[in-house]
C-alpha cells in the first residue's frame, strides 16, 4: 500500500513505523511505503488547496506505483476535504487515471466509513483553525452527515496538531458534551492515534474515528486485504460496505 503523506517536519509520524509493528509481523498489514509530499504544514485554505493539487501528488506517487503499490491513500484530511466533496472525488479520480491503481484519501475514507457504519450525526474534535473546521463541517454536510457538536483547537500548523495530548483533549470534549452519543471524529493525520484508538473509545464512552484509522481501513479495503488489525480499526474491523 502506498501512503502519500505531507512532509511537514515531525519525524515520528506513525505511518513511518507500521512496517515494524506487531500487526505487520502477524500478517495483518501489507507492506506500507510512504511517499513524502513536501509541505510547510500550514492549515490555511489556499495552502491546503495547493497541497492537494493532483500533479503535485502524482509526482510523489509514481515511484510508489513503480515499486509495486497496489493501492494509494492520500493521507491528508485537510488536503482532501478543503475543496468540498466533489473536489475530493475528482482528486482521487484524476490520480487513479494518472497512476492506474485505485486511490482514495482521508476525507473520502471518513465519508465511506460513516456510510459503512450508518452514522448520520457526528461530533468533531478538530485540530484545525475555525475556518478550516467549517470547511470540514461543510464537506460532511455534502456527505449527508450532520455535525452536532464541534470544537476547533486552532492548531495553525500540522506540527502543532502532532504535539496535542489527544487523549486529554478527547476526555475534555466528552466531559463538556457528555449527553451526546454521537461518534466522535478526530481529523488530521498528523496526530498519531492508531495505538490510542481503544483508549480513546474507553475515554469517550462512544465510538471514535480518527484520520489515520479510517485511512488505513480504506486502503486495506481498496486492496481487498483479507486480514485487519482490529486493535487499530476497532469498530471498522470487518466493515467493508
């Protein structure tokens, strides 16, 4: 599986280490190769639109396909929802046409995961500034999903998101919105969450879907991968609709 990931500073994004994980050693994951898309990590709409340009992504993806990638995921939430749902679909379709392998993105992975689970009302704990968060709410609305509670943490850069104590942020959000039974979405692939999925679900007392979680699920689904790491995917494990 090829992962297109913004290269914006932090050296310890979890995608870099999955081929050393116990899930990989047990055969629950395919070989994952990361292609780094140069970025300053700025969460600003114009910068995100430029980051998601298909010619920019294709240049990084081509070597991954030559090396045998059977499917590609553009693992950047904001760089795939910032132009809206149709823009996200066109982005993936253009990459598929250019590269000759199936392609999805984190935004489309959220779209597909919510559809597979039958969720139509969600809450969002967003690392992004308010304006980018509003774009995500709009993307979900286009996907027939209503956002009922939302908090923007106002991280200007991806490196700021990466440094969040996300478990504590989940605890605080769910304490404030304790009566909500909606699943909680946590966008931004800059936040390492795969090892924390079960902890966050317990902390929240409800389902939690994170950017890296849905991206991994969607990539495995594209590959028709027969085994899934339930620890990472939680409620998505076995879901393929």
